[in-house]
């Protein structure tokens, strides 16, 4: 290798090691003050967020990430007026915590109004604590703020506005003139009141999938008994008696586009009526979830033929009269009439799409209705342009009602999801994973027997023989049932995550029982030095034993003369869960951890406060750490210059690194190599 090339390789190697474990600061803060009057001011906290990262709101669920929190040092010179306000956030399904959360991208602005109680110049100091995540990792961070409130002789209605800038890494104070300040404040206000729909690549991916599912829903709606027979009748209406085929086809095209317009308008109406805060309420509160459950049960009963959902006849008749006028306006009202007439068959599908859409991004209702309407209008437009292909359509019959019944079973199963949300959010522990899966198994088993002709409903015709399409559906249905059954004893069923309760709600988990029994047999190998602190509410999985406090774990490592394996993790860290389920759970990894290491699992987001005697003043940032998570996060930052999770390190009995730390890596072989290298290095040092 040439000297020049070797030089660049060495430079790259050194840079890689320096960048491997470093403190990540994806959020840069700028602090300023807006003097409203002699007795009032507004503190402005402006966050610049790196591309690809998300800063979490002040308002997050209990089991979610660390919220953005502003802590003010006590000062008799001022008092807070109301709560800290924040600019508009985005509601999105967060893959790191597997829940819908309020997040900020690129920029966030927080404002706190204060009442000035002193006539002298004084400072307002404090800390903003926050968490920021990207696609692969999360990090907890904080920033100190220091506002200088100068003595003011301004009247109650100020003629000038002073802006005091205090960046995170400097204490320099800069006074700006009125005009520049007013411009900056104006910009802040504009940005603060703007609803930003910042959709990243993962959001685009989920919206595309939702569009495709809605499109499939539109195709399924075509097969309903009140819609399918109308295709040839509607197409014949446009072509019958018309010498001008171009005009007839133009009217048919307007008819099809009108269907798309009408349904998309419904989506727009839902979008404008729902704000992000309301969507978050829909996702988590028990009232809308119970309402949606009842709606789905109602849709299911309607599909089963218990009753029919209809609109008032006067509305249909009025629209039909407008359609009789002909022309392009007549085509539009004919489309509107079709939408009204088909209401009883389409409303359960449309309702399902809108309910799912209303619990996600604000744009989802439009995307859903656009996908549904395009598929719904497609056959009308296609057969109007190619009328000769109408003869290829299958004849109406009992199979149309069978499609309706199958949708009834699907609606019944999907409705259970809303009860699951209530149970999980409010910790009711009524619908365990076994109960939920048992209901699904029964529902889809009944659906399979229905497809076989063993169960009949009121409007069904006798099934004399089973055709190939029906047989394929029977096979798919019973295969799905067989797939569900192992979930009753703890199988992960990862393909259904989000639609079934998490494994933590499983009352009987055969895998855990077997692993616990195995760990008891090897208790002498993995015995602990003493009872771990915090083990009354923190636990290890897969039969592992270890500590949840660093110093206690290090003392045990010294006593047993073993290297200390440290897992920096979080309760809401999805990538940490993935590593546990796919890497840590590997028998080869478990064997090494049990036999060769003392284990310490440090939760950086554990919010339990400690008594004052256990508070720790950080030598890294000089702040007092009062929570278990804050102390663990400080250890990671101080000792390993990192604040992202998952993060795995192995140290010797003096706390020194044995090998380079390891982050998120789903390759089991790499992880085994990481553990083996650490063990080998420790053994060499001990000789």
C-alpha cells in the first residue's frame, strides 16, 4: 500500500474511533427575552433541531419519552404567569416508543410569560431537560439558560423592545435595536402559529401503505351487493341511445371523477375538523376508543344483516332529480346519487378508513378517501370506455352477500383493537394477550366455517359446492388461525404488532417459564453478590440476573473478579427492545452473559426520584441529579462520552473500557464477537 493511502486510512480509523462514542447534541438552543411592559416580559426558548431528529413535546404519555421540561431556579424577583407555551407540534406514530407522540422537527419555540416583581436588574436561571430521537437512537440532554432582566424605566406600554440573546455555549449578552428586534419577534410569532406538516421518509412510507389499503377497501366495496349490480346499469345509462360516443364517455369520466371528488371532500372535512391535539385525544382517551368500538360492532352487525344503515329517502330523491337534468351537472348528481344509494354498503368501509385515519396524521383522511374513491370509481370509468368487456363480469348472486358477511367478521375483529387501547393505556389488565387472541381465534374460525358453508345467515343462499376462490380464502383463514394459536403460550406474532396486545400483557408465557427454570438450574453460575437495588420495580428478562445501580454492580464485579457488562437502555426505547428480543435472547449470548460477566442494566429514562441523601452532583455538567435515570444518563455521558441508547459497554473491575462500546446492531455474530473480545481482553489483563 502506498504511504499516501496508508496515511488516509490511519486518519479515517482515528476519526472513526473519535466519532464512535461522542456526546450528541442534535438540538441547539437560543434564549431571548421580549419585554412586554415595565411589569411583564416573555421568555423565548428557541430550539434548532438537526435534520432527521425529533424533539418531544412537554405533553407526552406517562410511559413515553422524557418530556421537554423547563426548571426555573427560585427567585423572588419574578413569578411565572401560566404554563410554558409551545409552537405547533406534529402528531406521529413514533417508532422509538411505539406510540403516537407530539414531536418537533427542525425548529420549536417555547414561551413563558413572567411578572416582574423587582425594580432592579436580575437574572433568571434554570435548565431545560429534553429527549431527542432519530431513526436509530435516542438521547437525553439538557441546556442551561440565563436571562438577564434589566432595570427598566419604560412605561406600561413600551416604546422599545430589547432582545437579550444568550446562547447555550456562551454567556455573552447582546442588545439589539428596536427595529431588528421587532422583526425577529415577528418571525418568531409567525413560526410559532404555523402548522407545519413535516413528513419524513418513514411517514411517506406509512401514508403510501395506508393509501394502498384504502384503495383495496374501495375495490372490496365494489363487490358489495348494493353496488356490484349497479355497474352495468350505470354504464348503460351513459351509452344507451347516444350517437356521440365521445360525449357519452366524457360524461362517464365526469361521473367517475365526481365520485373521487365527493369522497375526497369528505376526507378534507375530517381533516379540517380535527386538529393535532384532538387526534392525540382520539388515540388515547377511553371515550373515543369506546365509541369507535361500538361503531365497529354496529358496522359488523349491519354486514351480518341484523339491520340496514340508510339515509333519508328525501335526500336520495332530491339528488336523483338533479341527475335527470343531464349534461355534466347531471353526471355529477348521478355520482352523488350513487354515493347516497350505496351508503349502507360503503359506510362501514369508509368509516373504518376514517376512524383509522383520524388517529394518525392530519392528512390521513384525505389520503384514505382519495385511495378509496379512486378504486371505487375505477370500474365505472373503465367499463364506460370499454363497454364490450361488461359481458366478462360475473353474474350477481349469493356470493355478493358472502363478501358482505366476511367483512362483518373482519370488522368484528378490528373493533377489538379499541378495547385493547383502553386496557393498555389505563392499565386495567382485563384484556390480556391470551383473551384478545382467543377472541380473534374464535372470530376467524367462525369465518372459516362460514366460508365452508357450515354457518348460514339470513340472506345467504345454499352453498352446494366450494369454488376455487372460496377454497383459497378458507385456506388463508385457517392458516391465519393456526398462526395465532402459538401466541396463547407466548409466541411473539411480530407480524401483528400494533393490532394485538404486547407480550408484556401475557399472563402465561411458556418461553419465560422455561428460561426461568433453566436459570434456576444454573443459579450457582449466575448468583449475585447481594440483593440488587430497585429490583422491586426493575427486572431483567430471559432469566438473567444483574444490578440496576452502577456502583453496586462494580463492587460485585471486583468481588467475583469478572468484567462488568453495562446495558444503557430505556423503558420506551424500541430499538432496545429489538436488541433484547433478537440479539440478547440468543442462547449463545445468554450463555456468555450468565457465565462470564456481571450484568448491570442502567435505565436512563427511569423517572423515580431519589431521597436527597442519594442525589449526585455531576462532575460532568455540575448539576444535581435527583432521579435514577438522570444519574445513569450522567454516568454514560461522563464515563463514555455518549448519551444515546441502546449502548453496551464492558469495563474491568476499575471501570476502564475493555473494548470499544457497541450500539444498535442486529447481527448476533457481531455481538458475540464483542462479548468474546471483551472477555479475552479481561483475561489477558488479569494474568
